[in-house]
């Protein structure tokens, strides 16, 4: 993980939308950093809000890529296991 990075955002978001986008990225971080990961339901809720705020798939991918470059954490991997796994918690085990 990179220390001191900023969350990627797009222009034109209001305060509530910024909070929801940042919350999505924080749930991705939790999947990597927390010993128990992140609750699957919490992640899915945050991801759905992120999708509503950033409806363009291209912009979503752009923000996720920028976040991964800054943090080293892949939102794609967490989304993938949220769809594949039916467990209560999502945890990314880094190699």
C-alpha cells in the first residue's frame, strides 16, 4: 500500500456523492487491510452507490484504475470476489 495517497474523484460531485465514492474506496481498502476483510453486504452497498454516482462504466474503470495506481489495491478484485463468493466477509489475500 502506498502511504498518503488521495482518492480519485471526478468533477461535479456534491459533498454526499464525494463521501459515497470515498466510502467505496475505503471498503476496497478494508478488504485488503482488515484481518476479517469487509462485510460483503457493506461492500455491495458501497459499490452500488458508486455505480449510481458514476453511471459511466468508462469513468468507473478510470477511477478504479487511478485508485489502484495510487494505493496498490484493486477494486476489480474485490468486485470479482463479491460476485463469486457467498461468504459474509470479503478478504483479499495478497501473495
